[in-house]
């Protein structure tokens, strides 16, 4: 049996190695942001810019463009995984290595679940800029919704959608892509999201085969035309959704407005109980699911 010092070293090393090698699903879709030493994570943006005005040769001034800043705050949560196992089951270095690796996998899985639960919650979450004033998106709007306003109350005002209700098929996916391609920021400027590819399609296992056929096939539909989706969507993320396995999301990972903020680095530790009969194995992660007050970069389908 390893000494207490060696057991700690082995568990922590294999835990760190497992974290480094793990392929978490959240990182495929959203943005993972380190935020050490904070009790909450604040994310905000300013809506600067706009379409330029013509400057004539006789002009003596130009009109000022309004700008707005919004910030959202998200409290960190701490999740703990604890096991108490008989000491006689941890009899060699391999047992400690295996324990550390499994704790790392569980830590990543815990954060992944936090991300995808948050993703599904976007259908019901109030938009951070809800309201009818300038710089807001409209009354009673959810984070993913139809008729989200930009330039509200200003010149060039309009609305855009980030919500569908269609099951995943070729027509619905093409609609989602075009919604992203058309998305504008709050100053009414086209964001060109997806024009260079790099989009990610997130589905539950139920839709894994459909997603693969839609994205990976060289030809599409009964007309055998070149697949419009191929090259625009670069990755498929499959995760067992908690709420509804018919739902699906399309996002641009580089500008996705949601993600995970990770507080203190995930840790693992092992200690023997005072009676010498058991080992306590503990892993700890600290994170929060965050959403930017500016929600372009994602489309979701809330399938009934």
C-alpha cells in the first residue's frame, strides 16, 4: 500500500493528467473562460459603432450615435464529488491512478452538465436586455426568441430571430444557418456569423445520426445537390440533454454568447480516516454558466 504522501501525489497527478486529456463537450460549443478567485463572474459588452454617415464637403458637424453598455453577473457554484472506500481496496499505485483518472472524468462531466443544462435553459431565461427602451430587445423576450429588436427606437431599427420550434431536418437546419448568417449586432451591423464556416451543431443522442447525415454528406436531399451545410458546420456535439432530447442548437464557438466561467482550478485529494480503515477521495470544481447580454452567435430549436 502506498504511503499517504505517495497516494496524494499519484491521485493528484492522474487527476491533472485526466483533465488535460479529457475532451469536454462544453468546449466544443461555448466559450470556457478562466475566472480564478472570484465569487461571481461578470460579463458585459458595449454596443458601439453603426453604419457610417455621409460627410459632405460643407458639413460642420455630424450627429452623435447613441451607445449602450450592459453587464450580467453570474454566481459561482462549487460542486463536490466524494467517495469513501475501504483502504484494503486501494492496495497499489494503479488503484490510486485509476481513482484520480475517474475523478477527472467526473469533474469534466459535472461541468459539461452545467453547460448543457444552462443551454437548454435559454429557452425560458429572460433576456438580460428585456424591455422596450433604446438598447433593449423588446418586451417579455427570452434569451432565445423571435422578434428580438436591434436599434430599437432608432434609425435602422429591425428585429431578428434566434428561436425555432422545428425538429432537426434539412429544411430546419438550413433555416437556422440563414438566421445566423443574417444576425446583426445591436447597432444593426451584420455579424457575418458562419460565412467562413466553423459552426457547431449540438444535439442529443437521439439526433446524432440525423446530424451526421445532414452535416457530413457530400450531397443533400432528393435532388442530390451539393450539400449547402458541408463546410459551414465544422463540428457536431452530442450530449444527452436533461430536458428534451428533441431540442438542438446551432452556434459559432468563436462568438458564442454563452459558456462556462471556471473559478479555482478543479482539484482532487485523498486522505485516510482516523481509524485507518477507509480512504476519502474528493474532487471539487467551481464554475458558473454565463450568458452575455448580447445574444447573437446562437440559434436554438425548442421542439414541442
